[in-house]
C-alpha cells in the first residue's frame, strides 16, 4: 500500500476460509520496494471459473490469456504480478505469460489453460522472466498466507486493503463467498475494475457462473468511475471450488441459484464501492442517480457524464453547491434530455426543477450535505422510466500528485 490512507477507507473485514483455496505470496521484486508483489492461489481440482475483462483495445497479454482460457471453464491456479502491467510489451510480454503458466501447470500437474494470470502496474515494461520465475519458486515454497496478505500483495497505488464477504443458502447448505480487489486510479472499467478475484466453495457449472458474474458486473463494476480511464489490464475472475456439499448449480432453475446470484451481486457491489472509496486523492464518495430517462442505457450514460465531469467532481471537492455543473453534464451527454423538464437534487434537496432554480431555494441544507463524506446527486430527466446509479469520487489535487510521479 502507498500514500496516505484514504479518508473514505473501511476496515479490513473478517473473512472466512474457503475450502479448496490456498493463497501464497512472495517477493518477486518487480519494483524497488520491500513488499510481496507476486501472488499465487492454488485451487482444488474441479474448480470452475468465470471472468470479465477490459474492453480496452490495448489489452495486456495476461488479459488475452485469460480470455482464451475462460471457455475451458476450469481453474487450478491464479498468479498476480503487481508493479508491472506487462502491457504493450509485444512478444516479450507474451513469452513471459507463457513462462508463468507453463511453470505453474508443470508444478501442479494441470493443463496450462487452468492457470489464470493478471498483472498490474506500469505499462510498457515487459515482465522480467527471471524475477517472475524466482517469485513463483518462492511462492510455491511459502506457507499459505492470510486473505489480508493476498490483498496487500496485489495492490499498487491502493492506500488500503480491500476485501468483502457474503454467504448464501443453497438448500440447507451455507456457502461462503470472499472477494479481494485492487484499484485506485485508471478506473472507468466498461466491464470490471482493475483486478478483482472472487472465491466460493459453492459448486456451480462454469456457464452459469459466467451468466451470474456478467449480470452482477453490469450493475456494479460497470457503474464505477474514478477518472474516466479504462485500464489495459482490468480483470475480474470468479472461482467456485465445489467443496461445499450440495447438488451442483447448473441453471438459474437450480435450487439456491437465485440466492447465490444475489449474494454474488452483493459482493461485487461491496468491492466496487471499495475501489471508489480509494479513488486517487478522493475525499468524498459520490452516488449519482438518474431517473426519468428514455431507457436504462440512456440513464447510465447520463449518470456517467455527471460522474466523469471534472467540473462536477471539483465542485464537490470544494463543497460548492454548483448545480449548474450537473445541468451542463446532462446536456453534454449526447442523450435525449429536455431542459424544461430537468430536475436536480443534492442530498435529497431539490435545487432546480422544470428548467429553473426552485422558488425559495435555501442552499444551507445542501451546503451541509456537501461537507459530509457521502454525497448524493440526483438528476430527473422527465422523459421516461429509465434509471441508473453510478458511483464515483471527487477530484482533488491529490490525484495530480499521485499520478504525476507514478513511474518514479
């Protein structure tokens, strides 16, 4: 972890062990730092996997590998490298990924396609194979580590460790879910956030797990933004070890499938919110709600236009009730909107309606709301039933300080 801890940080939760999941961490020393930066998670035979990856047209070779392996639906290991994204590195980057998966598959006696890989950090520097190989050797020799150790090891500019847990009843059997995530900047995923990993002891067919994760992703990781930038490496993977004693979930009609899907969605929402709370330089957690749009998709795009606006974000950082900036962001979104139908609320207080400021508007309660750490901005479009919610943070000088010296 680096920099001062975000004022929006939440304490690290108590997390249950997940049968069939054995995490290890080691020092590969990808950067000049004294910390573990290589993670190896061994998964029991029979583990199924699902995932979502970045929509960036410049994906890392790790992302490409995961995309090629996911259709097999089976996993035995996960390897995460922190401090080096291995993106935009050509053949050298692909060779490094192949070395990692070949080394791990040989050690575990599994297919290469059952080894999943991620990397995060500086773009444009090939993953050094000698350091990766030494890190893997150390990880295999290391004792199993805690969830906290794993979460710390996958971070880069994160200021606090991020993890969450939920559970679900499948018939009379309780299954556990644990998620760990890293992400602080370069967050506007359009699929998923930086790097997130979900582990459960439930038994789920890979196609169903993929269906559930995709649905959860649309309303969680796809609804967060810190700075409007989409990473080359964004990946969320879900692993189901099948160690819980219940009939395998095959379709949404299976007993307990609805409960598990709800638990997975809740876990993804918790993880997504944690990333926003650690937005680089953030001092306020902002929820943007849009209602009355012509469709949910239109509402989502309008909400992102508000959430990504530097003018909106800096106004909130300065605790300035400048609702005109929200009007601006709605107007520039490129979505159907009618000026004289628009309404704006801050903290539940209506400040503008039907295209004008409300009569007798008192800014005092709005100003008081903006002094808090949890901010609610609402825009009513007045054209239909479409609605969406996205989450973001404010924009402070801290964001500049963190990113201006990121490589040094």
